[in-house]
C-alpha cells in the first residue's frame, strides 16, 4: 500500500499543471449577433446566424457547402499536406522529450566490462598479468524537492501544447483550402461573365459597323465601341492568372506538384445556395474549442512548472549509488561492491540560481500575457468574422437587385439604339455597368463563402475530425 501511495503521489507530481484561467471574462453572447438581432427585430440576426448557448462548434463545417469537390479537397489535404505532417512530427518530438524528462525520475543502471593485461608493480608482484572485470552500477537521484518532477510536468505541458498546435495547423489548413477553392470558382465565374459580356459587346460593335456602312453611324462610334471591346478583352489575362495561381495553391495545399489538379477541378458547377439559420456557439465554448487558445494556455502551464524547477535548484541534490562487480586476475580474484549516498548543496554560485529564477519569473509573465492576448485576439477574430458575414449578406442582396436593374437597362438601351432613340454611348455605358454589377455580385457571392469559412475557423472547427 505504501508503494502504491508513493507511485500515485509521484504521478500526481509529474502531471502537467491543470487548466489555467486567463483572467479575461467573455460576454455571454457575441456583440455582433446582439446588434444585428436588435436591428432585424427577429432575434435571429436576420435569420442568417442564430446564437445558441447549447450549440457545439461544427467540426465538419465544410459539408454545409454541399460541394463534393470541396469534400474531396479537404480529405486529400488532411492526408497529404506537408505542414500538417510537420506538425505531427513535432508532436512526436515533444512526446520523446517528455519520455526523456521522465527518465530522470528512475534509477540509472549501467553495466561495465573490461579486460586489461599489464604490470601493476607491487600490486602484481612486478609481473604482467591479465585483469578481467565486470560490474553493475546504479545511481538514483531522490528528487526530494521536486526539481525533476517539475521538469517532467513541464515537458508534459509542452507536449500538450504541441498537440494543440497540430490542431491549429489543421484548422488553418482546412480554412485555406476552402477559401482558395472559392477564390478559384470566383475567378472562373468572373472569366465566364467577362467572356459573355465580351460576346455581347462584339455584337454591338458589329451592329455599329453595319450602321456605318448604311450611313447611320460614324467612324467615331465604331472606335468607341471597339475601345470598349478591347478594354473588356484586357480583363481576361489577369483573371486567368488569378485562376492559375489559385489552382497551383490548391495543389500545394494538397501536397501535389502544380499542374496536377485538372481532373479534380474540371467540372465547374454553380454553387448551391448557402444555408441560413446557422447556429453559433457562445464565446465560452469557442474559447474552449480554439486550439490556438489551448496552445497559449499550455505554454503558460509549462512556464509555471519551469519556475518550480528553477526554484528547486536552491535545495540539495541527494542521490543514492550502488556497485557490484567481479574481478579476475592471476593470481587473485575479488568481488568489489559498495553502496552510498551523496549530497550536493549549492553554497556559492554568484547569483546563478537566483538569475535563473528571475528569468523563469519573466518567462511565466510573458506566457501569461501571451495567453491573455491570444484570448482577446480570438474574441476579436470571431466578432470580425460575424460582422463581415452579416454585412456582406446585406451588401449581396443590394448587388443582386443592382444586377437585375442593370440587365434590364442594357436590354432597353440596345433595343432603343436599334430604333434610333438613344445614342451608342448609352448602350456602351449600360453594357459596362452590367459587367461591373455582375462582377461585383460574383465577388460578393465568393466573399460570403469565405466569410462563412472564417466564422467556422474562428470558432475552432475542423480539428476533431480524423
């Protein structure tokens, strides 16, 4: 029973320091949702986002976009991304460091063997003899004052921090994959819109050229229509460059060489509409889920154990030693053995230990402030993500109305131009305004998806899925 109690006590002393509070009290509800609820009067932030104290963070959030291509990209990124593999390797390194720290708590046992031939003078009667010896020695530092236990607890907290860092890498990876994919689809949509509008503008140019031949328009009108065609054509190379960059970025995120994404991304389809009424967890749950907050908290816990180890340097280092061996030589043999105890008490070290404690104090203060700053930035990140998504929804609705109005205006302008009621300039302006409106709406559609991804990432979603 005494041995079990001692083992339990030792395990408790080597366990990392428990959950630490940041000292920052979060609000019971997100400010942006409260503001939007008050403005909409529905209590549900315009029905886009619904605050819920019981909702859990969505860990499989990409499925909400109902896009099989995105699902495949996420699966491959989790399996093949190099930064995620590096994060896993860092966890293994931290696990090995913890095992190394634990080994200091156990006795160190060594076996030695040697064989020597020589003349030891009087000890060997001035004769050359062969001496064979073997021995087993053991050393055990009692660690009565907890120095090695604190170092082991520190290594355990560092391991937990590395595991949380791996989770943070996963969250960031999934968010970047989704954002890059939506960038790619937006670039493709912009290219499609630009080419369709370019075809319309070329038809307008052909109409003007026909009117010139019939003396109904001047060469000035032709040049003006041709200039608009050239300006629209100039947009295509930049959009193709952006599309290629997004494709290459996806390849890198998936651990592929550039140029190998064609078959996966080839079938471009219209994006399904976004879900409304998405449940948003309370701030306390978000802070408990975000891995970067966990990283900072575990680093603070490690600094607490590090200070304990530094303080323990003030106390004696007590160790036990034992030796047993066998020695054979002509004309004698022996069995040396011994047990002993040693004590080393620092007396005069010219402030070395005190400076180490002061440095540990400073590191602990830095870790605590970094923990608080991480919590504040996490709350800020979520508030900004909520604000961006809710306000972009309002902007998107206005842009959709603007597209319908500009499309109708362009149709009327072309109709009235053929009947001679308006000039060419009115047609060109209407077509340019339609292209701009459609481009802005397409970009806003992509922004909505990116903003929603930011909400899921800011909430710490995606790291619990294997």
